C-alpha cells in the first residue's frame, strides 16, 4: 500500500526533512513547496497560514483540491493536521 500524498505550501525550507518525517510518521508522502504552489490538485494541500504569500494561498485555492490551513509552521502541526484529518474520515 503506497502512502497518501500531501503538499505543504509555505513553511521554512530548512525544515523540509522534518516536515517530511512528521508526515511519513502519519502515513503520508509529503512534497514541500516553500515559494510556489503545486501545479495539480491530485493531493491534499496543507497551507501554512503564517508563512505563505497571498498569491500562494490564492493559487492553492484555485486548484480545487482539499486544503487544510494550519496556523503554525512546525512539523508537529503538520502531523496533527494529518492525524485530525484521519480521525475525521
């Protein structure tokens, strides 16, 4: 069984490996987009509310995919968002 895919938009580039580790611990494969938004809507998108631009936010919302906005940009916030999504499904 392959991991589900999630895109993280915003956050800190130096934290990519830690974000990825937090997502993998929750059973997700993470791709990090610090300065640009993903080009497709084939995945869940986590948007770091405090560390993304308005244009990034608008680009993500225009994709028409599921978007989860988090207020913090920590790996644990990413993990909690994924775990909360799992619990809601």
